[in-house]
């Protein structure tokens, strides 16, 4: 029998708990050092859903993860079909009897939020959401830290062990990183400094799994970070040197798209939007939320990059030169922001050129040339260690005494031993087994990713007025230019069996225009946002969804341009009376072929874009591609019965497009003999039959498919090492 009745029975938010004293029924549930008394008359739902009786923020927790209720005989913790399971006393169970002393975890035995169940003492009387401040029982064994906004962040420890990177340099190998070992305590802001070329960015890439040929290991809370990247990626934020922002979007829109792409699939729009607004206010970006990112200052843009990463509540953040190019004031703003994020419980590692704000950091890691550790410890003791008064002198010494063994000096100091362990470190990856079998949070469905990417790409394209203008102008200008080519008989046979050579000129001009338009549309589109792609890929983006979003949007644009180009080019021309596919209106099948050619050319542009290292390299390749299409179209000179040349020509989309149009036009008859020695011989790809038309267009389509496979392959080369193999 209850000793007292509830003071409120309605909503969870403002409910005072029933006090139950019957032996065996009373249960206290403790999370994060806060104890709550459970009421046997109620069922408590646990999950990320804000409507839950107990809301969790961790990505390993499902939207509605589990419930706790009194079944008349015992307390039961029931898993509600969660993605990662519910663990009680070390076992993953769907239904578990909860007794005093039980320990349960949601989503992961080792990583998930941990609940402890105990009998209450008479002083303990806690509340679920909104029920006033409950007394603190005791701290979780896992260290946590309060956050100034939102809930507690799980603190992280990071250890690098003998990280070494050697790359091939001609016949020899060059060492970029040399046995770098250090341990980062939780809630710390660590600056990585060193002279230019000392390997700071390489170290950051090695730590985050972005670098190839890395030896040694990186442990994050005793788990191998690289091996378990998929499971841990939601807890890691990476702000690369190059901004990973679509500058054309507003701050809020960019964050919303990022949230759609990065949050687990069972997150609803309201939760995403709440998180975006929270991050905006946490980084003091609310006043700029409606502005385009391009209109913000460098420091504000950096804050947007940080905001993007904070969306998933990472406990570990890496930043590569976030203050480069910023004035001293902005430099301090960004470093103060990082200090605040570390104080809120995150571990922050920042590569920086600037030594102005080092005193804000807990520790500084100094890299000497050739990537070895010269010092790791408190910033205030660093200059004394080197025996100089200014950092400029330290860096000059690195330059002047190039052969000096700086890491040997650091090792001999004896201080390096203290830098290899953190207060919370167990020394061995003991927790490893406990993490096995924990599924990473499921990323959004492929179709949802595609939908988001298409919408974002359309928004980016629409806001780029130069790009839109060029897309409109190109087909109009080239279509009108095509109409000035004199051709008395248009694209038809000339009377009296005469050759209509001008028809070939009109056709090749049209075909090359379409090739050029299609390739121009896409040739910069992958290379220009490579940094964004690499970051989003590491955050869980599907490679094929990304490519498909480009194909969808660019394909649509190219298709429309093809129609405009054909409408302008064909309107003043005489066309054959009959087609081979659409008998009555040959213009339809001819427009289809030109549009398909544009699509295939656009795919060729994507291959180039995925292949090149920089956007500047795309222009020469675009010119080469267009000239090749002209040369090998089959109109400029005879290709058939020309072994070698013909084989090369068959690799060109223009060859097959001219061939398909040639079928409809009966081009062999229209142009007259191409081979003076054999006047009756015509190009076999132009045979005036439906089957030949199907073959020509089929090859054109096949070429587009091959291009998409090549693009996928080349895209992988630019991905972080940890996701490349997937
Ligand atoms: N793939 C590679 N092959 C050969 N050398 C490389 C490669 N990547 C980087 N390097 C070289 O390794 C050295 C370290 O490069 P890294 O970018 O890590 O230095 P850094 O300290 O970040 O320099 P900065 O401060 O100028 O950004 C440089 O000399 C660079 O030229």
C-alpha cells in the first residue's frame, strides 16, 4: 500500500513522485549521479524522444529505446526493439528483471548511458524531468562533465602510441611523423605547434584516420579509434583546414542539411531543429542564422564550421589551423571558444600556427622538423624547457640546428613518461572486448540521404547566380550560333542525289556544343567540394547517394539545356520526313539522342572532376575532351575501315551520338561518299535501321554507366583512409 498518494498524476513533466514503501517495490534509478525514485504505478519510457520519461542524447540510444515498469512481482527493464540493445549486468537482454544493485546500459555496455538501480534510503526522493533538483547520490564511475547547454557530455581520453608515417619519395622513404606518443587527459585543450612542414597536419590526419601508411595506434577511451571509427564517428568532430561549408547557404540552412545527413535515422525533424537552434545559441550564431555564410567574417565562418561538428555532440574534437588567416582579435575569439568547449567536457586538439593564445591551452605539443615530439606539457613551462624567451627563437633554433635530436632531448628530460598516461587511463585496451558487437548508430536511409543531398545541391546551384546564368546562356548562344551555318537543304537529302555536306557541319556543330555544355556543367562539381565530401563521408555519408545527387541535378539541368539547344538548332532546319523510332516526328528521336549525349558528356565531366587534384586542372582537360569529340565524331574524316583510329573513335560519345543521328537522317546518303575509292561504302554505324539506332544509343547510355563506375572508383581515392575500404 502506498504511504502517500501522488500529488499529481498527469504529465511527466511536473509530476511529484509517489512514495512507495512496500518492501521490494521501492527502486531508485541513478543516472549521472542523480537518483530518481520510480513509481510502480507508472511505466517509464527511456530514449532520445523528448517525450520520453527520461531523455538521453547519446546516438547509441534509440528514439524509444526501453521502458521500466513494475509487473506486480518485480521491476522489469524491457528493450523496445532498439538498434543497439539494452544491457543489464553485462548481458544484452530484451526483458530483464531489475533487482537492487543491477546496472543497465542503453545502446552499448561500455559506451551507452549507465543506469544503476538501488533501494532508496529515506532521504532520497528524486524526480524525473522537471520535478525539481534531486539530490546528488554519487558520481558515475565514468567521468562526466557538466555542460553549459544541454546535457552532460561524456568526457574522452585519447592516447597516441608511436605514430609513424613514412611516405615514398622516389626510391627512398621519407619520414613525416616519427614515433609520436602522447596521452590527452579528458576536458583538455591541446595545441599542436611547430615550424612549417614539421608534420602538424599529418599528425592530425593520422589521429583522425585520414592519413595513409600510418603505423602505431590511436586509442580513444581504450578503443582503437581507426578500427572502431564507424561506431565512434558520432563522438568525434573534425574541422579541417579548408572550410567544409557551402558558402551560398544561410547558416541555419547549412546546419539543418548537416543535421539531416549526420543524425541517426530514427531522429525526427523536430529533434534535429531543436539541436540546430541549441548549437546556434551555444556558439552565439543566432544573430547570424539567417545570413549567407559567404557574408560572414572569417572568424564567424570558423564558428559555423565548429557548429557543424557540434551537432552530434562530439566529446573529442580535432581542428586544423582554425585561426589561420584571422586577425589577432578573431584568433583569440576562436581560441576562447575552444577553451569553453573543453571546459564543457570535450577534449579538443587544435593545430595552430599562432602562439599568441597558447596560455588558454592545458598542454602544448611541440613538433620538431621531421615530425618528432620536442615537448609536450603545460604551455607556461615550454619556453623554459627550450631555454628561450620567445617562440620565434624556438622555431629559429629548429631551423638552424636542423640535425639536432630534439626528440632525444625531450626523452632525456624524463618528462615524457608523465605525458604518456592520463588520469583515467587503464593502460591496455581492456575495454575492447566490451565494445565488440556494438552497432554504430544507423545513418539516414540511402534514399533520405539522396533526397537531402539533391535538395541541398539545388539550393546551392540556385544561389550561384553566375552558374545559373552560364547554364541558361550556353545552350541559347550555341543554339543560335548553330542557326547561322548556311545549309540550303537543312539536314535532309539534297535533290538529284547531290551531297548535302552542310548537313554534316550543322550536325557536328550541334554535337560538339552539347558535349561542351554537358562537360562544362559537371567538370568542377566534385573537385570544388572535395573537402566537404571527405568530411561528410567520414561522418557516414553514402558514396553512391552523393554521386547520385550530382547525377540527378546535373542530369536534369543538362537535359533541359539539350532541349533548348535542339529547339533552337532544329527550328529553322529541314528535317527528314520520317524517323526510325518515332516515324511521324523524327525531331523527337533526334532531340533524345542529343540530350543523351549531353548526359554522357556530363558523366565524362564527373570522371574528370573526380580524377584531378585541383579545379584549375579541369580546364585543359575540358578543352582536350571537346577537341577529341570533334576530331572523332565521324564527320570530319572517314573513320570506318580505319583500324586503330576507329577503335579510339569508338571511345568517344560524339561518335555514337553522330551515329544515332546518322541513322535517323540516313547520313550516309545525305553526305554522299566519304571514301572516294569506294563511293558506295557508308559508315556501318549509320545504317538506317531501328536496330542500329538502338545499338548506337545503347552504347551512349553504356558509356554513361561506365563513367559513373569510374567516378565512384576515383571518388574513393579522396576519402579518409578509415572509410575508403567500405
Ligand atoms: N604525401 C606526401 N608525400 C610527401 N611528402 C609529404 C606528403 N604529405 C606531406 N608531405 C610533407 O610532409 C611535411 C609535413 O607536412 P604537414 O602538412 O603535415 O606539415 P605542417 O607542419 O602542417 O605544415 P604547415 O604548418 O606549413 O601547414 C611537409 O614537408 C610536406 O611537404
